[in-house]
C-alpha cells in the first residue's frame, strides 16, 4: 500500500514540471518562485523517500537471511533423516 501511494506521489512531483511550464507561460514573473518551490517539493519528497528506501533494503536483507536459514534447516533435516 505504501509503495502504491509513493508511486502516486512520485508522479505528482514529476507532473510539477509540466504545471510549472504552463504557469511560466501565463505569468513569467513568477518563474523564480516556481523554481524555488519545485526544488523545495523535490527535496522534501527525497527526504521522505530516503528512510523508506533504507527500510526496504533492511527488510530485503532480513528476508534473504530468513530464506538461507530455512534452506539450511531443510538441508540439515534431510541430512539428519538419511543418518537414521
């Protein structure tokens, strides 16, 4: 769910460029303001995104460790079963 919301926000942030271009045509005097606002929004989005990416990497790493542990358990069970 978070990923789908994140993708929606990412599209919205990217659409700011299109909106800014249209606004520049309407009111060229506000170009500097639009530029600074766009940068602020992108920076904020990236600050919010960074911890989520880090969390995702930790979860993926944990998942790999768990998979290896389960695989090792299966191998141990097979080896122990053949000794009986």
